[in-house]
């Protein structure tokens, strides 16, 4: 006797679908076809995606949420559906899933399980801002969102300042001014930057200038919508322009936490890519300030470079 099946069950596929970053007319015909044919569509916000599908003339689609808070718990569910032969589409609210949006962990799990993964290319805020910025496009990197504050932010900003490739970053509209200021302190106010917002939408705007000019520009106007920053790379011979105040802030944080001067100096010098001798001098100056955290300083900066 047989169970009526001939051979192994058919296998489905996990399909990542790029969706518009603003203009709904950018949804490709292939994306529409895949979304229409998929047995289930996983999306960040079912209400948002339902509107997109309705615009594309797709009705009755099965939508399931997959966002940053539930991606891990959804992975097993998605993989079982694909293994059972179902076509599962994944979209984010805008752009490509997995780029500062949910999806990367799901794809990694599907690949590890040996399940088919394909992509329907689509709009990308990263590439749209990059090619419209006027910055070099032959070599670039994407940093996503910078940490909001503290040591992690200072060290990431310092790393960006040293980067010789064009750097693309995302930022919330209310934080653009402070980010341009922090980048200006680390890179120097003359470094070129482009600020792109509301890309492909009715009120699209791309501003170009220096970091110093950009900070003043952002302060004079309330920004709305999604914002992408494109920063020119550092010159090959340029020493990282990290200000002493940035180094002092990083040192003060470590000393206040109980770290001794030698270890704090080593960590800050390595984290910001500056000579240890310079960081040691900043530490001595910091310890001379009344009320500053202190310990017994290094006896001498011998052997420092």
C-alpha cells in the first residue's frame, strides 16, 4: 500500500520583496505578482501592507506580522510553512527587508536549514540617497542608525570619521541636528555631507553642504519624514579629527566607573584610533579639574606612540 504521494513533498520558497520607500508607483510588476501568488505575506505592519496590496489590486491576501519584537518567535513558523511547500513573501514597511528592518535573522535561519530564499529587488533608501548625494559611489559603507548616546555613540562616530569610503546613515528627523554636530566635531566642520529626506515622495528634498553648514541648516527648520545622511569619506592622509572634548568625555565615563587611568587611556586610544600619548595628556588635564574622577596616574608616558 502507498499513501498516494509520489516522491517527497514539494518545497516552497521564502521570497523577500522590496516595496516602495515613498512613491507607490515604484512597486514593480514582479513584486505585485509574487505578492498575489504568495500563500502568506509577513510584514511589519499589517495595516500598512494591506493598503499597499489594495493599491496593487491584491485582495484577500493572508497577512501575518513580523517585526523587530517578534521576528525570533516567528522564524520557526515561517520555516515550517516553506518546508511544507508554501510560498512565503516577506516585506517591510518600506524598502528591502533586512536593511535596518526585520528579515535578516529569518533569512539566516532559512539558509542554515537549506530552504530556498529568493529576492525581488526593489527601492532602497540607501542607494537612492547615495546616488543623488554627489558623493563618490565607487566605494561606500552603510552604518544604519548610530547609537543614541554614551560611549557606544562616541566610538561609532569616531569610527565613521576615520572611514575613507562614503558613509550612509539613517537618522530620525528630530536628531539630525545633533548628529551633524557630533559628526562635525569628529570629522571637522568642512567635511561634505548630504541630507536626503522624504525620498521619492511629494516633498523630497536633498540638501548638500558641509557638516558645519548642515548643523545650522537643520536648526533653522523642523524636519519631518525619513532622513538619510551621506557623508564624504576621510582623506587617506587625514588624521582622525577627534576633539579633545570627545576623548575627555570617554575617559571621564571610564574613570567614574572605577577604571584606572592606564586601562582607561588604553581603551580610549584603541577605540578612537588616536595616539596613546595624546589620550594620556587629556587624562592628566582631566584629573586636574576639581571634582573630576581621579586615581594614581601612570608614573610616566614612556614608550607611548
